[in-house]
C-alpha cells in the first residue's frame, strides 16, 4: 500500500529490552528493498537465540540501510522506559545512512520525526521490516549484555540478559544492585529498601 502511494525508503523500527531490570534499551531501524524475501523472519521473541544469530547477518546484508539506537539505564531511570524506548528509536532512525520517507513502528509512534510514520499494533508480527528490526535490536542488545557479564559477574547477565528471572532476582537479593540496574524498577527498589548490599560500580 505504501509503495503504491509512492513511498520508497520505508523504515521499520522496533525496540528490545523494555521489560528488563538492568541494561540499556536498544532500538533498530531498517530499510528493506520493497520486494525483499526474508524467510522465517518474524518477531524476535518467537525465535530462538540461535535463529536470531543466523538471521542477523543476512538481514544486514540485504538491507538498503540499517542502524541501532540506544538509551542507557540512566536515561531509563530519568525519563521512564517508554520515553527511553522512543529516544532509542529516534536515534536509530537518525543514524540511518538514508533518510526514510516513511517510518513504521511497533505500537507506539516516535515523537520528533520529520517524516510520516504509522504505529502498527503487533507490527513486529505483521510488518516484515519491523520484524527485521526486532531481530537486530534484540541481538545487538543481547551482545552488549553478554559483554557486561564480565564487568558485573555473578548476576548472570549473559544468560537472562537483564530480565527478571528467578536466578536474576536471587542474585539481586544476594549481591545488591549494580550500576546497570534500573533503580526505578520495583524489584530493584525493593531490594535497596530491604537493606541489600551497596550497589556495585
């Protein structure tokens, strides 16, 4: 439909890490060829880590342009996670080597964009460029969380990537929050209030 209206550089955008207790929020933006065939690409949450890793290089190679944006854990605490996700998404769009003439997002619009956009509920399922963006954002964020495991050992970031798993909550109670934990999130606040050890830096 958009191609029929004359749009050519259509960017799909999606975020990763919104529900995590620790780490940054990532977003990816990708412009695909209008007739791109992507095989099993779909919402990253429905794919295994191995499937995502196998897909990402192919997605990047077929893309007309792609980029990631990032909002830090400090920004999540300062402006809330929804606005941080929007910030990461805007950074991803602005980092594209090509200025898109239309942007499609998953569920929420991005304030401050100069171009036309549409927020599609379940866009990561219904729109192939948004699904592709979800894969890139998820893989790139997971890679950073794996690297952060070495800096903040004991929390299991390489395994759970900052999500509130039972193992993560146990480690949080035992070690206290570290510098990359989102201090405004209820489980982290509760841990601090209960007298957990001082945060690791």
